[in-house]
């Protein structure tokens, strides 16, 4: 006899789903639909007379070399920040998991950065890394002109990657730690009995066993660096110098909210949404195959 | 839960109903933040204390651009304020919005009795339609002036600020030779570099009188003296005479001037108070009119700052309350004098200016020469080129200019090529704007 809890009453089932569906509709489908509508019309800031322009907004977006620049910057940013923050978080988690003295304190403090809002992180990093007045200005005294994110695009890019990774490290750390702690001690101990060193055990036993978590974090980190990096860029570099840190999401903000060109911003939002969906799809389709769930 | 919400709503409705019986309320949104935002909030309080019929409910929106964004969003959901403070660059959006109650008409309908002729022409023209009707009330106004360090200039034997850009170039060279590490701090702000430069020299920024003639205007500043002006800046930077100072560097131009790092800068007169309050001890400095290309042909500089707009679609009672408020905050004594005393902004009418002068306002050692801004705004009759800028989505054009100047000043691009790019991309922005408002005539 099959044991499965089913609802014989469809209306009851629908009623249970309804609140969730309503939330998704109000906060996702409705705005997305509205954005799509704006993307195929020309929308004056104060509303009123939209005109249908078909794909003109998308053509404007795709014909703009500066737009492709922002796509390139966004992809590089997502990749660098994700790799950096996952690597650091994994390292921290592996060592905290070894229950070295004070690991409880580390567990708590490493998570703290994630509790900060992106603009706060941006403000802190702008101050620390400002070439004239920050802590890092000492470097410029020793080697004049070495570090200047206000004028050097590479420096600015490094700055936002550092800020984004730093913000995400805490979040990644907690997930890695939880995953590591769910690995039965006996497996590691058996490895130790067979003569595997600490580093060997980390590489050959612990890391392979947390790949499902790693995969989950890659998806979250990439998505976050696409959609939530706005605050950091706005405060530290404002997309400059010379568009070196103009992420797609920041370009949407400047075109839409500062420039009040809602249609152009809506078209870009649709493109960004498709891109994030596509990236997530690729990850599930191709990367997940290599992940072994226990 | 539902019952709670219902109760809460009833309570709010009752409460507002009870207050409405005493005072007519209306909403006022403003964009200024920080100290300046507090000055505006205080202005509201003073108005509310000055009478007992009306109450201004004033809300800071956390920035000029946010004030505009929020007002647009609120208007679209019919939750907009009655009066809103909008910055200079938002003027054209509001003129075309169809969402406003033009100031001249409002003043007429609600008997505001405003002497429109008393506004300084440079200010009046900026906020006026092409037919010369003012559609908003100038509130906090400023213009760009030249800040100079007297001691640094004394080292090269000068007791006066340079009158022309050529003279300033010579001064910078001499100061470098005299051991001044930084003669001039500048940034990539289009307001000082492009807009005020073009206005004071009567150089066109765009065709059709900088856009006042219609939405078909095209940018023209890649073919004017502006290009050479920027090349001069670049050569001063390369020669070590000048420095770029932005907030990303850790110090903006105002801070770099106030702490004595750089001997001169160009920024808003509104920073006059800030420099006094934050300056290095014993820094001796003064303000002067911006240098021009030809001292004999100086034209007026442009006004910056923000004005107050009345929004449409409110009740007669709210408009009466708003009228009383506008009367209070634009009057020479309770309005202009209050703003000038508490900020670096300048009076906007001849009456306000006379009142301040009679009070000995500019005799105060902290405010000496602050009225150079008025001299600069009234340096000539307003010409079609010094009148202002009326270009759609000008915020984006400013951002384009910033990006390209950053590329040119860091050597990634030739100056002419960079400015050509701005003009080309800016024109695409203008054409999109024109298309968005197809069939709408610029008032």
C-alpha cells in the first residue's frame, strides 16, 4: 500500500498554496510583467502616454558598446568575487572545523560581515582604501601612485571585488562549516589512521564530501554578485573611473533612476533577468552532474 | 490581525480627522540632506509656529535625485506631495510632466502677490519657460565661484585672483616654481567644467539656445573652446600644477581646498560656509568670480541649486495652506534671509539682497565677499547662451561626460575623441528623450 499524504480536497490544497503564490505573483510576476511592458514601449517618467516601440529599446541596448562593456565587467566581477570569497570561506571553515582553540569566537566573528548592508560595506571600503586619506594611503607614501582606485580602473575593480567577497565570506563560511560538521568524524579519523595528513584529509575527504554545498554556494554567490552588488559600487566608485566598475545592475540604476529613462532600464532588467536565469540553468544542467549528493 | 489593521486605520483616520479640524495640512518633500536638510526642516517648523491655520508636513527624501524619483513614483500612484523641492537638472522633466501647477498661475490663483521682476534675471530665466513665465519658486540658489588661497598667491606676488584662464595658467606655473605643491583642485563635475565655463564665456553648449528653443536641440560642445579648456586642465595635471580631487580619492575639491592641500578650486558658493567651518587654522582665503577667456566679455554665470514646485491634483484647502507656506519661505525676511544666514546659498531677489546688505550681513568676517556670487550671476544681461540649459535627461549627459573625462584625464583617450564621444552619445540620449515626448511641445 502506498503511503503518501494527498489532499482529497483540491480547494483546500489551493488555499494552502495561495498565500505563497500570491507573494510570488505580487513580488515577481507582476513587476516582471510591468518591466516587460515598459521595455517594449517608451515610458515618460510621469507616466501617461506610452508609445509602442517594439524591440527598439532592446536594439538600443545591444547596439551600445558601453552596454557590452558592463556585461563584461559584470561577468568578470561575478567570477572573481565568487572564487575569492568561496576559497577564503572554505579555508576558514576547514580550520574552524578542526576545533582549534577559540573556534567558537571565530565562528561568530566570521559570520558578522554578512549582517552588514552593502552600502555600509562600501562606505567602510571606500574609507579604508581611499588613496589620500585611508589606511592604505600609507602604501602610497612609500610608493607614490601605486594604488588609486579613483583614477585607475584596475584598482577600482579590485576594490569592489574585495568588498563583495568580504561581504559574502561570512555567509559562505557558515554553510561550509555546517556541511563539514555533518561529515561523520569517523571518516576523517579513519583517514588519519591510514596515515593521511591534515591537508590530505581536507583535500581528499572533506572537500569532495561538501560539493553539494559548494554548488549551492556558487549559485547563490553568482546571483548575489549580479543583483546585490549595487550598494558597494554606488558608494565606492559610482561605476567609474571611465566605466571600469560599471556593473549591469549599476547601469540599470543610473539609466533608470538617475536618467529617468524607465524603458531603457526596463529592457536592461529583462536582459539581466534572462542572463541570471541562463547562468543558473547552466549551473544546474552541467555543473550539478558532477555533484554527488549523499 | 485584520481586526488590528482595521483598528489602526480607524485610529489614523480619526487622528488625522481631528487634526484637520484644527489645521489644514499639506505635504512638502525636500531633497537637501545633512546640515542643509536640517535647515529646511527648521524652516518648516518656523512656518508652523508662525501661524495656527496651516501645517506643513515636511519630509526629507535623502538627496536631490531621490526627491525627484520619489515624487515621480508617488505621482504615479497618486500619493504625491503638494510642494516639492527639485534640483536644477530636474527642471525640464517637471516642465514636461503635466503633473505640476505652474508657479505663475498658482501665485495668481491663490493671491501670492509675488514680484516676479524682483528675481535676479539669471535666476528667473533659468526656471522660466521659453515664454518667460516662471513655473517654480527659486528657493536655495547658488552659482560657481573661484576659491583662492591668499598666501599661496602671495608667494608669486599676487594679491588678486586671476581674471582670465590664461592668467590663471601663468599663475599655476609660477606657483609650482615657488614651491606650491598643488595650485588647483578640480574634478569631473560638468556643472563647473562645462556648464559654468560655457555660460560665463557665452559659448553654446547645445543648439537651439541650449535647448530652450525645443526638444530637437543637439549638443555642440565638442566644437567650442571647451575642448581646449579641458586640454589646458590636462596639461596642468601633467605638469603637476593641478590635482584631481574626488570623493573617491578620499578628499573632494572642497576638502582639498579647505585643508590647504590645493591653492585654488572652483565650486559652488554654497560651500562658502563649509570651507569656513572646516578650514585649516590660519588658512587665508577669499572667493572671486570664475576666470573667463576674455575679461572684457564676461557674461553671467548660471544658477544652481533647487526650486519649489507645486504639484497638481490637490484640494483647494491644501493649496491654500501651500500658498501660505510658499509666501513665508520666499519672502525676503522669513525666506531668503533665513536661508542665506543658515547656509551658503544666496538671496534670489534684489529685495532680499538689499535687506541683507542693510543688515550688514556681508560685513561679518565670515561672510565677506560672499556676495561675489551675486556679482557673478548679474555680470551681464542674460544672453541666450548664459540663460541656462534645458536638455532632456541632462543627468545622463553629465554622467557620460564624467566617464569620458575620466578616460581622457587618465590617458586612455585623446581629449577631442573623448568629448566627441560624449556629444555623439549625448545626442542619442536627446533623441530618445525627444521621441519619448513625441507630440509634446517644450513650454
